């Protein structure tokens, strides 16, 4: 996203772009050299495969972006330097999204569960979803993303700010890429 990285780019956009770059590199590394069978291998029937982790992330990114996409229409331009989630957004990120060894396992909502068999093209889908996030950030950087809200696509009564939504996407990727890396390590 080189065109996003100029002097007028808010710090949050530069930081998230860097996190997306790192996620793209990690995803590429985790699937590198895997056969389709290894991509779909699970340590146990209750766990996901490397491919399922990536598909889950791609689907979640698509669903969240769909919910956020119309939120900036008609909004005045205003720039913020950093994302500041509200108390509920911070709590949600800490309890549900952020990777932690003490973290309680949450079941993925049905609409973002991966298929039972994932094609090798899942890496392309993941990268495409990250490109879509970058394109959204390109538009969002001109708005006060700490004020503009969107309806959570899974719990209709919950509204997050666009900034919180972007933080959720980035941290969610970190969580499941760590999971995919652990699964990959079990293959060796």
C-alpha cells in the first residue's frame, strides 16, 4: 500500500498496513511447501487445519469489511492520528480476539466457519482479503474512525467504531496465524 504511506497518512494506517504486511508474510510462510493434504491436516477432529485457519480469516475479513463498507458514506472528513477503541471494544478485543494462553476458546460464528476441505487457493483468498482491508483503509484515513460506527455483523445490537473494527481484523489475524503456525509445527 505504498500510495497510502505518505506524510499525510495517519499513524494508525501506517501501523495497520505494517501489521497486514507481516500477516501476509506469515501466511505465505506457513503454507509454503505444504501439499493439499498437509494444508488440510488436523491434529484432532475438534481442531482446524492450517488451511481452515486461513479460510476463516479471509471469510471474517470479508464479512467485517461488508459491515463497515457503507459506514463512511455521507460522513464529514476528519482525520485522527490513532485508533482509540471504547471500553467495550477494548474488552471485546482482550477477551475474544487477542491471542493469549489463558484465553477461553470461543466458537466461530456459523457464517465465518471454514469448509471441511480447503483448496490450495486459500492463500490467494487471504491475500485478497488483506488487499481489500488496505483499500478500505485508504478511504477510511480521511475520516474520524473513532466516531463512525457500524453494526457488528454477528451481534446486531452491538455497534463498534470503524477503528475498533480495523483493530479487531488485525488482531484476529495475529491470533489465527499463530494457531496455523502451531499446527504447521506439529507436521514436522
